[in-house]
C-alpha cells in the first residue's frame, strides 16, 4: 500500500511540475481587432447584407494598416506574413475605393471574399493553423 501511495504522490508531483504541452500564445491585439471587423462584415455579406462592409470599410483599412505596422508578440512569425499583410492593406484600400465609387454588390462581395481569403492565409502562416472563429 505504501508503494502505491508513493507512486501516486510521485505521479501527482510530475503532473503538477511538468509544463503544459501548449502554452497560451500572446495575443496579437491588432490581428484580433482586424478579425473583429472582418468577421462582422464578411459573414453578413454571405447572407447578402452589405451595409456592414459599406459603412465600416474605412475602419477595415485602418485596422489592416495598424496590423501591418504593429510589432508581433512573441510566438508569431511576422516575417512569414509581411507580404500578405501588405496585400491585405492594398486590398482593403481597393475595396474602400470601390465602395466610395458605388461598386456593384457583386463586386463588393468578390473583393471582400478575396480579403477574407488573405486573412486566412495570414493566420495559417502566423499561427501554424487556421484559428479563425466565425463567432464574434
């Protein structure tokens, strides 16, 4: 019985002192802020609701620029996504310009879908997998 208790205590000590396999990665605030705008504009567009992107496109541009210019926290490889962040900014500016010029709904949806795809490419490279959640 003493051996069994000793083994249990040893096992418990190992479990308590062994670091977890995956530590929480630091939050990249600018990425999360961009994601919030993307989520709140892209998903309604899938249902034909374009007012969110029409009214928030400049905000999307601002968030993309802020993300591109930010410093990545530890655990993120910004160098792996620098080109895509530049594409994201360029695409957001292009969409904003199209919206201001009265682009068709189909054109807006197409451009927004491209931005959404670029966002996924970035998160996959940056985080080692797609962590996009559709709820925001």
